[in-house]
C-alpha cells in the first residue's frame, strides 16, 4: 500500500518524539498496531529527486536513478532494469494493481487485473482514492493473487493544494487509516492464512507548502511500515526511530519472499525485519545481500578479486586512486565470510551463543553499509568522452555568440566619431555591470550559494538601480538652472528618470521580501506567509492585480495616440481578455482546494484561445495595417494644423515610424497577454508579484527612453570590449532586462529545488491529462518572469534609437535586421551560454560531492531549462521583428 506523499513523521514522529495529538488521532488503528508491536515502522530516506516515478523505481529495483527521471516522471516508460515485480513474475506470481497509473507504465503486462488513475490532477483529492478503494473488498475476497498493489494519491494532492496544514489533511489520514484497518482485519488476521504481509510505504514526503522534488528532510522522510499478524507480534518491537534507505526495501522483500535480489540493487537488508527467522536463515539472507553487492563492486572495478583470491592479491588502482577503499571492502567481506563459515562448521557442537551470531551480523552490516555508500556515490560517474564533447560544444557556441556581438558592435559604430574624453570619467556602473557575470560564475562553486541564489540576483539588481540613480543625479547636477525650470514645461527627462529609478528600487525591495526562497531560510517570515497566515482575502488581491494590469497595458498602448483605430481594436481585445480572467478568478478560484469544475475548465480554455488568437492576430495584422493608420493620422494632423504628442517620443522623428509603431503595439500585447496568463495560472499570492514585475518593465522603458541619446551606457562590451563603453547602449539595456527577469523568477517563489515547481497550476484548463500540455503549462508557470522580460525585447526595440540601423537608403534588409536584432538576441544567448558552461564545469568537478544529487544536479536541470527558455524567447523576438520588417518593406516596395 503506497500512500503518495505521506511524511514518516506524520505516523512515527520526529527526533524520538511521537507525532502531535491531532496526527495520532487521525490514524488511531495504525498507531495501535505500532504500540502493540504488530507493526514495525521506519523512516525510509528517499534519494532526490523526490518525485513518484524514480522513487517507485528505487523501491522495486533498489537502484538510484538519475535526475532525468524528473522529466520522465511526466511520461513514464517501461522499467527494463531487473526489479522485484519481474522476479515475482518469473516465479509465477499473479499480481493486481489499483491506483497510480505509473505502475502500469513501468510494468506493462505484469498485472492480471488493474485499474489505473492519473496522478496529475492534483485538485482531485476525493475521487482519485475512491477509484482505488472501490476495488478493495472484491480483491480481498479473492484468493487468486499473490501480490496486491494499492497506490493512493489523494494525500499528495491535498498537500499540493493546501500544504501540510491543509484542513483536508486529517480527514485524508483517517481515510487511509480505515484502509489499513480493513486490510489488516480481513486479510492479515485471516485464521486460514498466517503468511500475509502488509507493507505500507510512501514514495516521498512534502514541504510545508505541500511540494516535493528536492532534498530537504521534509521531502526525503518517507514512511515504511511492516504489518504482520498477531502470531508474529512477539518477534516485532515498536521501534519508531529506525532510519533506513528507501532502496533497502527491494532486497528486504526479495529475501523475505525467496526471490533473487535485483542485480543493480545497492540497498541493504533492513535490520529487525527477519528476526523471526531461524539463525541460519537470517545469516543466509545477509550472505546473499553481501554477494549481490560484491558483484556490483566487481562490476565497477574489474580488478577487484575479493571472494576468489586473497585480499593481498588485489593490486592496481584502475584509475580510481582507491586501493585503500577496495582493500577495505575486501577485508570487511572476507572477515564476515570467515566468521560465517566458522559458525557453520561448528554448528553441531556449539551451544546457542547469541554473541557469536551478533558478531557475524555486525560484520556483514559493516561491509553492506560501506559498500552501499560507495556505490551510491559511484552512480554519478559518466563517460568522460561524452562530457568533454558536451563542454566543447557549449564553449564553441559561446565563441560564436561573442564574435557575433563584437562584429555587430564594430560594424555599427565604426563610422562614429570618438566621444569626448568627459564621457569616460566615470566607470563605476560599467565596472560593476561587467562583474555581474563573474560574481554569478564564482558563486556556482558553493552549494550554499546555489541553494540561495535568489539573494545574488536581488543584490545585483538593487546595486545596479542605485548606480543608475547615481548616474542620473550626476547628469542632473550638470543641467543649467534654466534647464531645471524647463522640467515643468514638458522637458523633465531627468525627473522621469529619477522617478523610474525609485520605482525600480521600491518594487525590487518588495519583490525581494515577498518570498524567502531557496532551501535553508524558507522558515523565515516573508510577505507571502504573512498574507496567507493573516487570513487576507487573496482572491481580492488577485482581482485588484488583474484590474491594475489591464489599466497599465491599456495606458501603454494609448501612448501611440488614441486616434489610431488599430490601437482601439487591440485595446478592446485586451480588455475582453482581462475581463475573462477577472471572471474566472471571481467565479472559480475562491477555494484552491476544491477540484476544478467542467465550467471552470471550459472558461480557462476560452481564455487560452482568446489570448492566443488575439496575440497571434495582432502580430500578423498590425504590420499590414499600420502604414494606413499612420497616413490617416498624418493627414488629420495636417488638417488640424497640430502635432501629435507622444509621451515617450516613440518614433516621432524616425525613418521607420511604421516599424516602431508596429513593434510598440505587438510588444505591449506580448507583455499584457503573458501577464494575464500568469494571473490565471500562478498561485493567488503571486498575483502582486506579476504586477510588480510589469511595473518594473514599464519603469525600465521610461528610464531607457528618456536617456537613450544623452548618455553612454554600461555593460556594452562584456569584458573584451571595454574600450567601446562610451559608444554602445543596447548591450546595457538588454542585460538589465535579463537580470530583472531572473530576479523576478525567484521573487515568484522559485528556487533551485524541484520542490518549488508549481504542479497545481499546470492542470488549469485541462480536461484530460496530457503530459505535453501539462509540461508546457508547468514550464510557463516556472519561467514566467524570464520569458516575460525576453518578450519585452520587442517593445524595447521600438524605443531604442533605430536611426543607426541604416541611414543610407540603399542598405539591404539583411544588414538592417542584423543591426536591429543582433544585440537584443545575442546578449541573452551569450550571458546564458557563459553561465551554462560555468555550471557544467562546476557539476563535473562536484560529481563526487556530498550534495551532488541534492544541490548541484537539480540546479543543472534548472540551468538547462533556462537555456530552453532563452532560446524560445529569442526565437519569438527574432521571428516577430523579422516578420514586421519584411511586411513593411514589401508594402513600401509595391
């Protein structure tokens, strides 16, 4: 019986203390079994990643999986490795399974009867378990099976929707307790069968928020109970403090039921489970376990001869520099084998000497435990040739990006005159911005800095904003008194820049305190915890966030002028989408713990369709319509003998007004649609975070637009091009947007632990489970902020100075597009490439580190996923701008 997500401390307590009263009262029958010695309980430590599929593999095969199993968890393939179910099938066992369909995907064709349920509709906490229990009475009355597997998912779903302290947790525990009672009373206590064993296990635990996937104690603390009949009660003792590994389940069950131990097992026979067996059988079980691990050692180190030759005959380090370790294993194994052989040879003449038997058991366990630990670390070794090829490929891509950036900068500004020497008098902001990447690379070598990476990004963004403020104030001091009074006559660029910087500083500070992310400090108070614990109406906050987001986007669109019909049409479409999201939140998101209704699913699908069609339609139609709109606006202005006022001076004197206006509209539609999508999918407490990130984008654009032509910009040349700092501004702004996106990623509660991945939102609007659709939604939720800032590059291109792109009229389209798109696309690719290469090298160096599975491996998964995010974002930006430019060029030509 697998109870998905049940922490062992709910049943067995923690640190030699029993569970709290409420938890004990929720499972009275199970607690009585433990108290009476009928059940034996263990804290079974699960190895990361703590998600279902790799944990089930560990339970049935005793082997440690890789972190790629996280991806396969959503599209499980058949398990081909040697495992318990395969061994049971070979000896003719009949098996039945009810519950999580992951079992059916791992072991197709093994079950004579089965009823699988999907494990990914996390808002279903009731029916998902009823579909299992409805078969229980029938199966317990049958005697045609040897193994019955029950996998209950409801408790895990309760955790995902409401956390450990959800009001639904206690009723769910009571439901599971009733199932244990029913099985024990009808099957195990059956007087006709004294040889039935009930194993109650959980695949992983859960954090306070109900998530899992990482390596914290709360996530790895899984439950293991062996429940027998009263006839076995004298052989069991209620020991609730025993700690074992989850992989130890496989060899224990194999030896209990007389089948071969899976050949790739690294687990150890659980102490105390076979106490009821005769001494000879107990020692034989430990001997078989030792032989199996010895074969694995010989497979890992072919020159390891223990068991066939004297230990002294072992020589050669086989490239591992581990002679001493191998000799230690050999010595331990031969000692236990010698003691066992001596015990067997004196069996007829000896008396019942418990000390001698205990010495043999201790010798076996010393070998088993040491071999288990070494094999666990050895699982991280990978072919060096493949690793070197991968690193070289990454380094080659970095060189290509860097050379391309250098080429574009040199070509773009080769004809410009050298700026005055006064431009180069201050370099503090440039120096710091260039050190950002260096700081990130250095921090990757520390496991603690990897766990708490969010503090680095928040520090970098805050410092950069302060340096921006310093530069702006220096510029302000240089302005004349006359210019100062002109601030009140519509020329207040300095005032706008200062206001923008203060907006960035204030919103950045709020975002930094919204979530205590990471791993080690999640218990500290933060704004999100305060809102949830104070009983604040989060639905009201969501609704306000939707209203303010809609207003801000509509205002941004109106900057082009309210006289353009295309702006009115696009604004109306966006308003309708905002109202749909508003209604969905108002009508269906008042209680996150309730399962989604068909009406809620249908409305979410309508919202997806509306946002998708309006966004794609805008991208396709605006470049064709914009020239007509501009012509009408110009004629109207001439007839009115007045000029149109553009608050951001967007394209007012540009050679490319159609392109700039088109990208302005498309950019804000991208930003607005993505924000509305996040307000629908994100946790309610994160709705304010989405709004604040949008405010940061708007403030950044105001800052950039008011200083585009006045000042040198920083981070222009990424180290090798420091001499060009006075000329270039694009690298600067793109890098800032990239950094804001990463800081926002952690502000939304993400971390480098898989436990912070929001699974619940990935099933909004999905009526039938689809690994592809759920995976896409999960990716959208997790990388909401980085993707948003990448999409905002379209809007940024519309406010940057495009006059340097191609002043001569005869310049070809390829050249113009390279000048427009080059840096906005290459800068994110280059920064990400540097970080990916650096972390790949760190992971290789740390492959034998104690925290390789718990810290460095999940971080590398995030690094790879970030790379995918950057590639998708850059592709969308490049495709959008290229399409708009080509359409406008085609219209001009014909």
